[in-house]
C-alpha cells in the first residue's frame, strides 16, 4: 500500500524548474525556495508523488529519494564516488543481498550507501578509515539515510589489516590502494572481488601490478563516460557540457593458488 | 564459511589466457578447452578460487559467477541489456531489496537477472512479453541462474496492461515503449520510477514526449560509454576498439497530479 | 630568417600561468595583465618566441598566433565552429591550396579563417549571409587576421543561390541547411564536397535525406569528442570537465547522375 | 572548368553499396569488383562525378580522391596517423601554405600527405626515418599521390639531428620522441610548434617532461574520439562499434628563453 509522508521522513522535493531539495519533514517547519515558502505541515500525511504548492503557487512534487538522490546529497568532506561509477562497481563485483563487504576508506559515505543498499536486508558493510573526521561524517550520512543498521565503522589504517575474513568484496577507495592489497587478500574469500577507483593512470598501473603479484585474476580496468541527452520534440542533442573524468575503475578476483 | 563446489553448481572457469567458461558441475563429466580436458570430478569439493589443471597442465581458476558473468552468458535470442547499462538502471531507479518491479519485454533475461538480484531476497519481478518464445528463453536463463523464485512470467502485450499495482519500478525494454506508458503509469505507485532503453534518437524523443504528457517528472536521457584500459607496467593505454553504442537510457518518476 | 615583431603585428602573449592574450602591437602602448603592465615598445624588434617581462617581473612569451589561436579569439556574435570540428572538415573535404570554396552562413568567421588558411595563397572563399550584421563582423575578423585578400563577402539568403559555379567545396553552416542543398548542388563541380555542422540529430536526419534526394554520394555523419589530458610526472589523468557536444558533422560528394 | 579524367589519374570509385576503390586509370585495362567488370576506357574523358556502369549494370561514381581518401589508401608497412588525428595536428600547429615542416619518422606516409597538402604549393616537408624500408615505402606513397615535389626524404636517426633550421613545425612520430626533443628544438624557429602522437600514457608523460625541461610553452595533450552516426529517416543512432583509441596528441611551442 502506498506510504504516507510522516514526520522524520527524508523527502526529495522537485520544483517545476527541475531543481531538487532533500529535506527531513518536521512539524510546523517551513522550507524556503526561489518560489517562496513550502509548509512541512502541508506535506505530512500526503502520498509520495503528490504535489505541495509554494506560497507563490508553484507545484512541487514530493518524492521518496532514490539511492542516487541520497548519494548526490551526502554532506561532502571529500570527493565522492559518483553514481555512474558505483553502478558499474555493483554490477562488476556482483554485490547482492546478504553479502559481506569491506570498504576502505570512507570518503563521504556515498559509495557506502550504494554498498549498504545492495547488501540489504541481511548483509553487512565494514567501513575503515584512518581519519576519524571522515569516518564520522560518512557515518552521519549513512545514518541520516537510514542505512546505519547495515554498516560498522572502524578508525584504522589499511596497513593494519581488516578484522573480517571470507568477505565477498573489498572496495579500496584510497590514494595508495596497493598498500591495502595484502589486507584485502587476507580478508577476501576465494573468488571474492576487489574493486578500486583511482584518478590517475599511474595509480592504476601500480595497483594492477600489485594485484597481479598477489595472484588476482580477471583483472580489468575501465572508465565510465556518461553523456546526458537533451530530448525535446524536434531538437534533440547531447548536452554541451559533460564530466570528462572521475576515475578509473579496477577490478580483480582472488584466486587460491597453491603455496609453492 | 567458504562454500565447497558441489554437483549442480554453476561455476566460471578462468583460463590462464583470460578466457572464461560458465559450466554446470556434474559427476564424471569432462570439459574440453583449447588446453585439453578438465575433469568435473577434480572440481567437486574444492573451494571457489582454487585451481584445477587441464590435461595439458594448464591452471584454470574456479570462480563463483558474478551477476555480470551470468548476464553475459545467457542464451541469447535477442540483443541483451549490457551490464554497463543495467548498472546505471539499478542506481538511477534505486531498485533494492524487497521492491516490486515490472519488466516488459523479456529480452533474453539478462536485465531480469539484474532486477531479480537487486530485489532479493524478498522482492518480486513481474516479466511480460507478448512472444512466448522469448519469455520462455528468458525464464530458462533465470532459472538456470538460480533466480527463478523471485520472478513471474506472463505472456501478454503491453497494451493490455499489467496486473500489478503500486510497484516501485517499471522497466520498458520495447521498440515502442510509448505504447506502454499508460500501463506503466497505472502500475506504478506515486514516486515510482520508469526506465527504458532505446537505440535511436527518434524513439527517445517519442518516449520522452509521452512521459511528459503522462505527467512524469525528473525525466532524464543518458548514454553510458565504457572504455577499457590496458594497464601494463610502462605501457598503459585505452584499448583500440570499443562499443560505440548500445542504447540511450531514459528515466522518469510518476507524479500524482490532481485531476483537472 | 626569423621574423622580427613589428608595429601592426598581431601577437599572442602567453603568461607564466598559461593564460593567452591576442594583441596588436602599436608604438608607446601598454597592455595590462594580472601581473602588471607590459610595454609594447619592449616587444618591437624582438623575435617570435622571445620573452618580455611585466612590470612585476613575470616573463611573457611572444608567439605568432596559429590558426587555432585566431579562431578562438574572433569577436563572437554567434556560436563558432570549433577547431576540433574545423580540423575534421578540412581533412574530410580535402580543402587545399588553390581551391574555390563557398561558405554560407558567415557565423563569426572562425570557420572562414580555417577555409582561407587552407586555400592560400591562390584559392578563394565566397562567404554568404543574409544578416549583414554577422557578415560584417565576420569580415572584420577575417581582415584583422590578415586573410581578407582571400575572401569575398555577399549579403544574400541561401535560397537565392550562389553566383559561383564548379566550386570544390560548399560549407553550409545554417540552421536549415536543406534549404541550401539546391544552391550547393548547382555551385559544386562533379565530385565536389558538401559539409555542414548541426547541433541536433533532427536536423542531421533532414539534411541527410535532402542530400540523398539530390544524389549526393559518400554521405557520412560524424561527431568529434575532444579529451584534454593533464600530463604531469606521476599523476597523469584526463581533465575533469570536457565539452560534451558542439555539433554533428555531415559530409557528401556531388555525383553527376544522368538526367532521367 | 571541370577536369576530365585522363590516363594516369588516380580516381576513387564509389560503388552503390558504399565501397570505395582507389585506382590509376590506364588504357585498355579492366577493374574487377563484386558487381562485375569496369572498363577503364569507359572512364577516360569523363568528368569527375560522372557514372560508369559495371558489366552487371551497377552504377559506380568516379570521384577525385580527397586527402583523406589518399591517407586511408596508402600502402601500409606501419600503423598510420588517422585523418581524425591529422586534422587536429593541422589545426593546432597551424601548418599552412609556404611553411617548412620536419617530420620524423616516416610511418607509411599518411601524415606526410597531410603535411604536404597543407604546405602546398610552395612550402616544404623534410621527412626523416632511420629505417630505409619505411622511408622508401612512404616516399612511394607520396609520389603516387602527386605530392612528391613538396617532400624530401632522408635516412637518419633522430639523435643525429636535422639539417634544417628555423622550420615552422616539427612532427615527431616516434616511439621515443623525447630522444628527438633536442633535435627539434634546434630545428624550430622561435614560436615554432612541435607535435607528436603516442599510444600510451607513459610515453605522454615522458615527452611532456622533456618538453617542459626544454622550455617549450603552451604544452597540451589531447585525444580525439570520433563517433560515426547512422542517419536514417526515423531511426538515427550512433554506430555500434567505434575506434576506442589511436593515440594521444601532444603539442608545444618553442620559446627563446635567455641563456642563464
């Protein structure tokens, strides 16, 4: 049955000019836009998809935020992993319901949201970062989005290793992920997947070398270019600006080679 | 605890020259490769990630197939939705554990695998196709991959509508998806997402027009270009060939506009 | 023998922080930058490639402007044809020394610069535009760049036709280039090339249809994506932003089909 | 006045199914195609753009080859520089009529054709290669295309330097172009441009470092991605396959820094 909007819900407001705002609904509060005020009380008890009008009469659509909305609206202390890249990470690593995943470092928690979303309702994500400040910001972002029960946070440097064993996937989001290959190898089960995202080709080369030395197989490096299309009757074309680069994505799988 | 390979398991064999084979393990069977024979009996009871040797002594790594492996290895009667596109569909629609999703048509079931994987363990995917032949092939592919319990299959044309109401997502993988916008609108809950993939600009334009007429919001059209990088110490470069186009991805969300 | 910088020369100044400025050298003038003043008198008599210092001691390199520099620095009243697209137009149409080329419309003259540069020293470019204002701005840009002797300018709408016959190339830079196909066909010699640039795929489709109807052969549509790479020791990567779209390029060649 | 096809001309034949063939016209010769025979005698005296029929009645259009046609049809002993890349090299270096250009190495002469075409009728291209075999093949390709009078060929390794001074442009098409930076710097006039094309990131990084050390300014690295569009009424889309990578293009300009 369709869910009614309630106090405490995070909702995505979509303006007639296609701007979006992620707000938490509270009694007797107002939200100011470039179209005047919206009253939270007008939203409570409505259905997702319904309309609320601003004080100047503009219709705003009330939507339940998607994973992507939540990822793009995290409070950022760092560069985030973008949805285009997170989508490929999910598909290539095959993260799914019930899996156990290690992530290091935390970033701002955008990728953690994607991982937690994918392992729900009964998997688990273990997030490591040596910077307590980043870890706490990521944690606050995860909890605000309602995924806190799926994630554990630990302040630790990657070279000290991870506590978990036989995990399905390790995501290394570090400037020097080769420093984490040993820890990842110990934490992964046989056939488990490692993923990483890196801005420069130099880092890619060094990580791929470390993965080969550690016996990983099916090592691949990819880059996702996303093109937005402006579709309008009789005048459709790609947008004039695009993101030219976020990062290279590196994948590998752990093999259990016999000891020499 | 690491899982042992058992009779009936689908496993992915990875050769030393990076070829992959998806096989179902059976007693007393052999698998022929360009490196000679592999004995299934040598695989049974081993751990995922371990090695089996061919009759010529070549090491093959035994891996549990990822979602992507399964998608790429479906028996194809049609063009499939590629992992790069399925990844973005998952992220943009926010499909997750427990959701209810309608897909029309079935294709060869590659995208159905991704949807079923994402709604597991307790969501549901309803797949419609007017061609029984395609539907049954997709169904066989889904069941072979172990996702059959999450999916229902119905032979029906999109213009006859869907049985479900208040679903979270509708994926239209049809040459004329505008014919399915009415059915999708009735099936979706408020705030529910529609996604489609189309090869030509002309189809994009026509679908976007239909979505706007039906009151959808946050309509977007995107294209994913995937670039493979050949990462080798001292000589890293993009691959010389790439897929130039699979399809444009179109997204929208259902608003509950008041009746006039 | 290396040329000395003289009064009246256009020179490109390149700052230590990689900004560029196109100036015309004049006696007793100063040029103001974010690094203080540069004295024109310091430049006169120097060699191209030499350094002039600003009042704050910053070194500016004095360069002779390339075709691209001139194209990017035209006074713009319209969108220009970018160097990446002009380069492909030159190569695909094979415009060279001594050829005769018709261009319609004038834009801001950026593409005219490329055409004039390519037909020098003894070819000719005929530029048509129905808007005198645009034509005169283009003309001023061409003359300022020193290509005026190679180009004729005519105020006229494309549907009234071109005066020239047996030209080698016609470039149609119009929103409705199909209106110019008849004029272009009459102006071109057998085997002559037509080129056009258009932002939307709808326009492309319509032009290609008109070219096919007019008997053109080797019709092709292309798009150039240009990626800038930030090359630095140990941390090389593509730039984070890029131009996602300027226009589609359409090419065809005139065949002399026998009259029916 | 339109030129008639004569014995000895190179002409491009375009078949009804869009295949192209570059042939040299000779008396009493036949040319075999998948549509039967074409008689050279039927071509002699015709105009470019006119039609010749095969023995099975298929119409072939006789065209004068463009620069691109000639580049793509050189006899290849090596990888060639593609037209998309040559176009950008011409635009970025501003090579034009009357300029003097050094190229090292020769490749198969495809880029030499573009350079010779651009400096015509009174410029000059000096081509160096340490492999006589490649140099002679390039030379034969250049002469066959009618550009021989504009080009000189010299067997020599780049580290031995070039004979020319004050040239406008140096194009280094070598696996180790940093070995040619010193020779290029000596050969270039102040403000002269250097260009290079390299397949790997590692080579780019090393060349850029060498150019910076040698005092070059306006150093840029670029990559051209070319997308072919299949434009058809009602079903226009990008082609499904594309070239993913040819090379990175590196550009710089020589500054005359004062001696320390």
